[in-house]
């Protein structure tokens, strides 16, 4: 019995969001390979923001903060 080979599928075109996520993951992996920690990167990012007045304080982890708190 001969096996029937399926034709090769064309690569699926990625949406802009998928491309952005893929880029972010690649950059994060490159930062980790270079030895830079997430907290160091967040500090540098906070300093790079152009804000009038004081630089905003970012959380120590990406999930700290009020984003997941329930509203009363």
C-alpha cells in the first residue's frame, strides 16, 4: 500500500500582532543570553520614557500592579 504525500502547505501569513510578539520574544531571549536581567531592562526602559516631571516607577515584575485587581 502506497502512502499518499500531502502537498506542502504555503507558510501562513502572520498578522502584525503575531510579528510584533515574535520580535519581542526574540529580543527578550537575546537580552537573557547577554546576561541582562528583566529588572535591569525595565529600569533602562523607564528612564528612556519622555515624561514631564518624575520618571514613572515600574514594578519589579511585569505582573505586579493594579492590572489584575478586582474592581469594587
